[in-house]
């Protein structure tokens, strides 16, 4: 029986006297919501959906008018390239689970098919927004600065004639249209390549009238072509390759009528699947796998939004995709190719002001880096401080007659980098050079195979990491004979040995001659290169052995302090937080009263701000000029503060399935410095996004009389030297 209905009926029939109405009703306090157990799926955010949220924050930067205009365009394009990788790896992985009937829900409880449905919904919404920002905001703003992308409908007679000539001379000779009929089946299209589907009318020379053809755009052709000033007028004027092919598709099918020509792009699964347990020669197996990456299973189809439904359906059927995997876009399907114009030399005003990373005073006038590092640790924060000392140390080591051996891990460095040059020189100079190269660094496999060959040719020993574990640690060891003894010099970092990245990524690097750390690094290299049991370390924490356990112990220590009513605090900064064990430990710490501040750039599966569980946890993400990549872990530790720097994120893959390092910051001065730099991220109110308990991120803004504060701008101001432009 409906008691609510019954009560209202009784009240209607027996209206209460006036004095009863005037009485203050008794408001019953609702019972407090039950506190969920720490395994409750409602406490966790799905990893892929969290990754997507990060990408949406990147897209938001394209609307931020405080950034220079070409930098805003860059953020919009980074959104595209991030999305490509998201589909190639993340979405492909979820689809694979479904196809092989291996659906597994994570801590958040979402099944892969449920996650894919939500991803599809979110991405469709954001891609539509992305093209609206490009067409309605960025293109008109660029046009005001005389940077124009001229659409076909605006081509002048002069421009049309120039395009015709360009098409005839540069495009037509190398383009290969493919008619579709029983003897010409649908071609195998390369991952993320630009293609056109063409609808034809008429009969060809052989009497074929299938009505359809495919035009793959050759990869070596530029996707945007600059128009000479005498044709397009003053300024920077560009025409899309796709517009040129659309305009002259008729020329490719002589005697036939082109009814329509529409660009499309297919994204495939690009995750390599080498079974390292079952492979005798990893390098050879990878070379084979790299080819297959170009032709993995289809995961997404992008089509220009003018393409008619019957052609879209034809393509979907051809690639075995559903309507939900189709993305219709209002503009070029391959936006990432617009990157080529984001660094225009003649528009410095539309880009970030240049800066010069500084070299620490201690090293500025030093002929010999070994002399400086032997006396004290040198901590570098890139890109604000220069990466050059790291390269110089290696160069000096290559030439120094006292240096006996160099050992180094290489994850992403590029085959032609200064680092590799120095290692090659060292090997040629007779030093014992050993490089541990991770061949499976995603999308850098080809480059790493090339650098491995280069080092081997110079006489270096090349090791391909450890079977089943990616070597993600960033470390270098130099052995030098001094006064008849062997002295160890080490470099440990949070980022890759890549000079280009060191100008874009925020990363720490430590140069040290600390005896205990040097021994630890030496032991870890022995573990990687040779065989044998895990050796006990004095200072270095390393995954997959001691790092996760120590982190859990340090969190537990803060929890115990809070339980005793003592001050307890954790501040941690990293790229991703997905490990359920770590998250549960943080929840427990929060429940006990530990104050926890997390700065998580990308994925975060923890939900902050849930009463009785995570009310003491705040999570923020910083998106700015530089890609935040430092991993810093701070523990109050009863007043004896501990700070660690690491190559590892708080993810299962890093803590359980990779070789990672984590090293302490020592000495009052350095501890204070790193703590101060870490805290500056907690007060950022311009580039910080705070995670809400429902999974949304809210951008921080100065309120009241607050001054705008940006951690990155503060570090730029403090640590770098301005570039003096001579006129």
C-alpha cells in the first residue's frame, strides 16, 4: 500500500486547525550516509575515462586567451594526437578484451563494453567541440594576423590556376587511385593515413562501372601547402592537400564523372603484441611487429561530415565498425598535420616568449664537472635549468683518460641525440660502454632499434632490458679512477635522456658522487645486465622489488602518526594514479586524519572529497606551457621530512611490471628547495584544475583580492634567464 497517498488523503478530509499549522515542524535529521568500504567500486574512477578527462583539459587550453594564439592552436592539435594514441592503445585494448571474451572490470566496476559506450559519447561531444573551436574561434583569430587557410569556395581565378599547376606537377604523378571491383578489392589502408572515397558515374576503358574508387594520399606529400604571395596575396596563405585533391579528382578518372569525393581516415590498433617469453631475438621480433602496427584491427573511422550516408555505411561495413565508432568532422580529418605552422618564424608574437635555461652557478665556470659533483650533489629542474650539464658530463667522460666505464639506460632518446653521440665517442675511445635499451618504449621502437645498431657498431655492449619488465629507470653511471681508487658518478632522473624533451617536459635530474647511491646504481645495472639475486640497496628504491612496499610503508607510517594525534602529511606529484593498493592506503590514511595533497597530471582513479573516506585528500592537475613530468613524493615522517624523486608513477604497470628507480633528496638545502617547488603547485590558481568527487575537474581562478599564481611561470621567472633579442 502507498502510505504517502494514504496520508495525503487523510489530511485532505480532515484539515488541521490553524494553530497546528503555525507550529514549527520538527525536522528530522537524516541519518548520515553509510561510509562505503574501501573496495566499493563507487570510490574509483575508470582509468580510460580519467585519461579522457585529461585530454579534455588539454583542449580547454585552446580557449584560454592568456596563451599566445599559435600556442592555443598547438593545444588543440595535441588534443588530436593524444586522441589518436588513446584509440590506438586504450580503446583498442578494451575492444580486444570484448573480442576475446576476456572482459574484466577494474576496481571501478565498469565492464569494457560499458566503458566504450561512455567513451564514445564523450569523444563525439568533444570532437564536435574541437572543430567548432577551430572553425569559429582559432581560424578567424589567425586570419586577423594574416594567417589564412583558404577554403575552395574562396579560391580566386589566379589561385585556381596555381592549384591546377601544382596538382598536375606535384600530386598527380605520385597518386594512385584504386577503382573498386571484383579484381580490385578494397585496399589495405595504413593506420591514420589520409584517404578519399570517390563516387563515380560512367564506364571506364575496360567497361567497369563499380561506381567507387579509393584515393590514398601519399605520405610524403605535405598536408598543407603554402601559396606564394604573388598568388595568394600578402601574409601566410595555405591550401589543404585534401582541397587540391577534391578540386581535381576528375583528372584522375578520365572520361568519368566524379559525383563526390570525401576524405576519411582510419585508426587501427597500434599496440605491439610481442610475447617476450616466447621470443629468441626480441629485436628481430619487434622489427616484424612494427610493420603489422600499420595494419592492426580498425578502432575508429573519421569521415568529413559532407560524406553521404550510403558511403559512410560502406566504409563502416568494410572496416567492421559500428555507427558509434564513426566520427563525422567539419574540416580536415588529420588535424595533427597542422603542427607544421605552429612555429612560424615571422610570428614570434603569437608564440611563447623564448627563454634560456640556466646552468647552475656551481657549474658555470667549471672546466671539469667531475670536480664539482665530487664535492656536492647538483639538482637540475628542466626545462628551467639546462640539460646541457648532463650531456657535458657524458662528453667529458668520453674523452677523460681516467674514465673506465659508462653504463646508461635509454628509453626515449632518439638515434641521433647528443647523448648517443657521446656514448658512441666513448666506445670508440676504448671506454667500456654498456647501454640498456628498452626496445618496447611505445612509438619509439623503431628509433631505439636504430640507436642500438649505432651503438653496437661503435663497440658498445647493448642489452635489451629484462624479459617481461620494461626498463623505465633513468640512470647513468660513470666509473672513474681517482688516486688509485674507482669512484662512481651517477645521474638519476625523472625524465628521459632526450635533449628535446628536456625543453618541453618538467623533470628533475640529480648529479651525484654519493658513495651509497653510486653503489646502489651499480648493483641495479648488474641486476639488469647479468643474472643473480636481488641485491640489498642502501638508499635506492627500485621497482618491481622495494618501491611499492616502501611507498605503502611510508603511507602507513603517516597513518599511524595521525592515529596517535600527531601531525601527518603526504604531498605527491606524478603523472598517473591507478594502483588500487596505493589508493586504498591513501583512503585509509585520509580516514585517520592524514592531510594529503596530490598533483596528478593525467589519470587519477582516486575520488577525493568523499565524506568519511577521502575528505582529507585534494587532487589537482596542472596543464600549462610545459608537460608536467616530475615525480616527487613528500612524507612529513614525524618531522624528519623525507622527499623522493622517481621515474615511476603510482600505477600497477610502473610499480609491478617495470624496472624503475626512486631516490632520496638529501641535505637540508635541497630538501627545502624541492619542498618549496612542490608547494608552489598547491597554490597555483591559474593553471590548476581541481578534481571533484564526481570525476569532473574545475579550473581554479584567483578570487577576491588574490594575485594570479602559476607554478610554471614562477619557476620560469626564478630559474631562467630572459632571451635578449637584438634588433
